[in-house]
């Protein structure tokens, strides 16, 4: 099964393919990463899905030990940025928590709002609550802050299949932090920390962030945006839109032009140039 796939399995697959493929292997975490980066790589680049962040990192290291230098890995930053951790080439990380967060901070969001948003309702929402991008970030960052606290305190909280509509106001997209903590606690075992104390920590942490996007997980942001489109500022074609469909629309809207503005592109492209290996088709795009 995929969850049993090891870094050695990934490295062995690459070694077997190397006999007939002389180009660059780009190792990514998951299927959606593959779909996105496939739009931007040169023809001589083969994308391999490692199925976990740790597998990306370890398989790249294993391939290097075997003398294979045409290897690049990309991983989600996750909470590493908040922990002060940095990856070293040839493993590169997303600018923000993950690719979905990067996409939401790009003009791709504006393109999607032009397709799925009702112009008058969008303007009314932003007049009352600020930009949709900022409103989504404020709500989603509360979840990210709790994830960080859970990690640092060893709480092992479960965020799987989180029902954002339980704690996010459908009209304003404001997050009810106590309700969010209650929801996460309800699907997590044996929590010893009082909920009120955790709520206070979340609020304190959010005040100290340079940007709410530093704590935003892309999945949360996309799901919260979908709530807004369904209930507050969406057009007729967004009445039933869900996170999966909306995430796909955002990935489709994320163009090469937008990707070129990212630090991920800049750093990985500079590395590829230095090592004289193929990577992004953006070298041929003005």
C-alpha cells in the first residue's frame, strides 16, 4: 500500500528508470503536487510521487548517495517556517505552508473570483470585511495556530476532515476560535490542556504573526473560501461548490506567470541553472 512506501522504494524506482531516462527527476509529495508542477516542467523532467514529505527528503538524499545528481525535491513548508527550519538544495520548499496557500496569495484567486464570484456581492463583502483574501487568511490562520500549538505541546490533536462550517461564519468568514477548539478536541483523544487556555494561546499567537498567511494551511483556506462562495459572495455557478472542485479551479488558474513570481521558482531555477540540469519551462517564457 502507498502508506508503506519507503524512501528506498522511491530511490530504487528512480535507479531502475535511470537506465532509459537521462533527464531530471522531480520528486514531490502527492498527486495534486504532480498535477500542478506538470504544467511547468520541461519535457525532459520526470515527476515522481513519494507520497510523503519525509520520503521526498530521504529519497533525494539516497539518490545523491548513489551518485545521481539530476534530482530535485519539492516539499510543503508546513509549520517548518514557524519552527525556524529551512531545507537545503536540492530539496526546496513552498513559499508558504503549501502550494494551495501560495496559489491563494497569487492572482489566481482573483481569476477564480472573477469566474465564481458575484461582482456586486464581492464588492459588498470587501467593503464590510476587507479583502476576501485577508478574510480567508484570518479564519484559516486560527486552525494553523492550533496545529502549531498541538505540535509544540505534543497534544496530538486530530485535524482530519475538519468541518469548517461548524466554526466559520458563513456570511462574514469570521472564525469562532472557542468553537474551533471544541470541535478539534471532540475528535481528539485524551486532552489535558483546558480549552480556555488554548484559546488564549491561539489569540496571542495570531497577534504576534507577521502575516496570518504564515499560519495558513491551504486546505483550510480553500474550504473557507468555498463557504464564502456558497453563502456570501458567489455567483449562481458556486451555489454547491466544494473544496475539491474549488482547489482544482485554483490550480488551473495558477499560471506559469504567477509561479515565476514565487521564491520556490527563483531558488529551484537558480539551482537548476547552476547544475546545468533541466527543470522549468519558464526559461523560455519572457
